[in-house]
């Protein structure tokens, strides 16, 4: 039997103190997850499972290094977190797994089922690939050398979830122990330091690649030469997992998604599939001024996939973005992706209501707490597009100004999506979050 590594997720460790992470209802994420971690450990130890607790005084990278330096092929790792939302009604449990890993998906589903069997009051938000998160990936899923899952037990900002986390801790711990015990017993015990490599096929843009890849712990690895053929330089990408095997450097295939390469798996032929149709170099896919690549239907399908009710109030939202952005020369795919981020796929929140027709968190010139309001959806979209153009270009507007803060911006200071970080939002990962949604949109439309 392998071992279980458990990390109590929080905001990190700096200046000799644990960052409390999410704070709500008089408690913190760090406090609640450390208590839960300790209870899960007791449950597993009572069942004769060897458990390793990740020290709480480590940063995220140190946590990853700590696990990787100790992990063996039959070990597993889980990090416990809570979620948060401005809307206090948001609630539920989610398990995230590394994208395009069918085995890890099954393990995430199993862990989630085991937890909900013990605590059915928790809402099931599903097992989800880490590509759908705000940043497009989770380091705990991607950078851990052993199989790993990232669990959000519930929303600390939701009174019902918070009550369950604090008062049903024993049942939650028992459910997690059930799932983790099943996971760590997933296969016959192997020698501690044995890593099993199996050969897999590779298909690039629909064609068979002349050299095989390898599968390690359910993850696909490909020769680094394939990345070079896509024009992707991995020499400055320390987050990419590498393996040196039989005198060849292999990289984890799913990490190429960060470079706009679509990565999939064909079970029948045991082949990892890689595809890139769009230009992948920075300055093109992430350049705000340009043309979109999708159709109105593709935009609407993508929106409704996340929020089936999205088009009820704004049925023409896709058409509005394509038309208004095209007039000003703005890439409407980028504008639409930003809208999805800012409005939570038209669920709104953040103090902005749907009635304001404010799709990008725009402020008004008076600095009102509720932000700007616009008389129609089209004018709201137009203001968003104009604000993007103000940041990305020095060219004059085609249409009359409706963006209330257009004149206050330094024109052309942010031609790339990443340069909106810290400007449009104080979040330094803001641009990455938009790009993560843009990649999901292109994958959904079959363009990436």
C-alpha cells in the first residue's frame, strides 16, 4: 500500500506567518483546513494507512518540492481548501484533477462520492479539470510528481457550508478517508522506488508522430522535440515537468496547454493528441487589437455550457460583441472572454447587477460604488470595447464615446492581454485568467 500526503491549503507562508487565506464568519481557511487535515490523518492512521502531513510553514513551491522529494510511485497527494464568492449563496464541493487525465478524473469522482456519501448535505459541484480554474491550471495538480488532487470542501463564505465544515468535521474526515483509502489501494503494491513507464502513441495535428511517448502515473509525456516543432521554447518554463528516459528528454504533454496547444487523449489507439491551428506566439493570440476567430453560435454555445441560463436575459450578447468589437478593430474573442470572467458568465455579482448592462466591471467618472450603468446591452458592450481599445491602441474611436472613463486612460499602454493585469484589475493574474478562458473558448470551438 502506498502513502497519502495531505496538505492543508491556505494563502501561503511569508515573514514567519501563515497567510490565513479566505476569511469569513469569524474563521479562516487556514484554521479550518488544518483542523480537518489533522482529523483526516487520524482517520487514515486508524485504518493502518501511512500518512505524511505537509508542514504548514512552507510556501506553495516549497510544498511541491517537499512532496516531490519524498514521493514514491504508489503514493498519492491531496490538498484541502475552501472556496469563496461575493455571492454568499454560492456553495458546494469540487475536486480538481489534472486536465485530460482520465484516470485522475475517475479518482476525483471517487473521492467526491465518498465524501458526499458521508455528508450528503454538501452540494456536489463535480470533479473538474484544472483547466477550468481562473488561472487555467493548478500547480498542485500539475507540478506534483505523484498522483494528486485539489479539493475545495465548500464555500467558507456560505453560512451553510461553513456550518458543515465546522460542525461535521468528523463526518467530512471519514468520507475523505474512505475515498483516499480506495485511491491509495488502486493497484497492487510496487517496489517503493519503481516508476512504471509504458509506451504510448502520439498524434500531432491529425498525423501519427514517428516516435512514441511514455505514460507515467497516468500522465502522458512527449519528446521535447515536439514542443520545438510547435515553436514553443520550454527552456524558460520551469513549471513544465521533465523526465530523462533512455537518453531522451520528455515533457508532460498537458503542460503545453499553457502555450495554446490543445492536448487530448484517444483511448482506442492509446495516443496523446496535440493540435494547434491558431498562431501560438505571444503578440498574436493575446493581442487585443485584431480580429476574432469564432462565430456567434460558437460564442453562445461556450457561454451556455457554463451557464445554461446565460442567454435568457441577453440572447444577442454574442452578436453584440462580434459587431461592436469588429467596428473598433478589437478582437471580439478576447472581449467576450473578459466578459465571461467579469460577470461570471452573466451571473453577475461583485456589486454589479444585470440591469446595469455593465459587462466588464467598468467604473464611472464619479467613482460610484456600484460602477457604471448603460441604457442597453449594446451600449454596455460598446463601452467595454472602447475601454479595451483605449488600453490597447492609440487609434481614434470609430463610434461616439460612451465609455465614461475613456479619457482618463493612457492610450496604447496595454496592447497585450497580460498587460491588463494590475491595470484593469488589481489582480496580477488577471490577464492569465482571461487567457485561460480564451483557450477554453478556442478548444470548445475546435480552433485550438
